[in-house]
């Protein structure tokens, strides 16, 4: 089962994605899009506890295409 991460708000000059979180994941978690393609890893959590954001280190060529898209946290593989 996929866990919703949140919606991409913007891309930083260093090509990281800023995601408005639905619920806080673990740093280092793998991030995927609705097509189950890996788009990056959670690099940092920022902002107030009541309204957190994730910084995702993108692993895709054109991260700007992900703005306004819903992203998900990949289930942990054991």
C-alpha cells in the first residue's frame, strides 16, 4: 500500500523538490510518483511541526515536470 507523501510545490535552484507533507516520513525514504517511478529520496524535513515540508533530492532529469504532482513514499522492502 502506498503512503501519500504530499504535493510538489516547487523546485530549488539545486534541483531539489519542495513537498508539502500530508504526514512526516523518515529521512532517506524512497519517493515515487503515481506511475511507481522512483523520483528521489527524502533529504530533509523543514518548516514548523504543524505544517512540515520535505526536501527531496531528485533523481529525475527534469524535476520541474513534477511541480503540482502528488508523490508517495515507497513501501519499505525487506
